[in-house]
C-alpha cells in the first residue's frame, strides 16, 4: 500500500466516523517542537506525534482535533478539560505521573547542548565552546520553561553549586534565536529537536547529556477508555511498516 492509498483510506474512514457520530478528542501540542510537533508554514499541525495520533484515531474509530498550547500550561489545560490528551514529545516523569496518566513509552531521547559556531581564518566553522566550557560559572544557558532540560540544569548544575544563569523561554526556538545573536552562551533541549532545528544555522550540538528520557502520551487520570485506545493504537501502528516509515520521515538523520 503506497502513501497516497493510505492517505485516501484515512480520509474515507474519517468521513465515515463523522457520519457515525464517533467520539472526538482534542490533542494539545507544543507548537514549536519539531520533529515531534509544530505548526508549519501553512498554519497546520505537523510532526511525528501528529501523524501517529491521526493514524491511531482513524484506526481506533475516533476523531481527533489538534490545538497548540503553551508548554508550561499544557498539563493544567489537560486537567481543566480543555484538551483530552497530550501527544507532543512529553517525557514521562514521576512528578508528572502524580498529575496525569501516561501511555506505554514509545520513544527515548537524551538532552543536547547547542552552541554557536565561529568561522576561522581558514573559512572553516568550529564551535565556540565545548560541552564542558558551555556549562561553567557565569555562562547563560537557555532552556524552554517547564521542560526536563530546565529540571536537569536546576538539579545537576545549579544544584551542584555551579553558578550559571538559567534563562527561560516560552519555546526552545526563541532560545536558539538568542543564542544566534550572543544573548546566551548555550541552549539545552531534547536531542532530536536540537538536530532538527539547527540545520542552516551557525550552531552545532557539542555533546549530549545521557538522561535516557522516555516519551509517552498523557491523559487525565481515570480516563481509562482513552488510555486504552491510545495504547492499543500504539501497539498496532508499531507492528506495521507505517511506524518505520514515520521514523524515517521525521526522526532518522535529524
């Protein structure tokens, strides 16, 4: 089955679901978190998690709407009932598990340290800092507010007595903009997102922090029906070539 056949099949199934009065859920996403979720130049939701959730919805017989939500407000938005799930590269943590229920894990990542590159007299570009010098006293390090990158820096750098300045942003792309003009010295974020977002910029990943984070989709505690739908949908898509195709499309080579 080729890509266009899959797309047509999903569209036809979606029309059938509308006619049948299928349940509808709203997925809240980080609008600036490629390659997992973002709003593209056409103003439409795109990314690995977006494609996966749309496939699961079609496969499991429900409709899904996708809306952008500020990351530091995304769990409160879920708990208030304004969205029904979060499928947007969310790391499963013990603190979050006290507030929401997670699906089975579906991906694992580490954190990446991004710095500016400079051009030498020979015309070659090289990093201004390395992974050690980027996290030294006096450095200004940018992270997205409410992320595990913020948690890691606070616990393992500032908590260890290293006096860096932690600069918080509404999304990590804003931190890259400040990095480009020298307002901060480094930016820390999930590795796939870093590699996806620095293409074409005078920046590089100088090292990774082996956090071994695992992603899952989040729902309200007690929403067992939706949790079961998502888990079964994940199980099904991971047993098909479509899963490998989405990994190749969004994640391989980032």
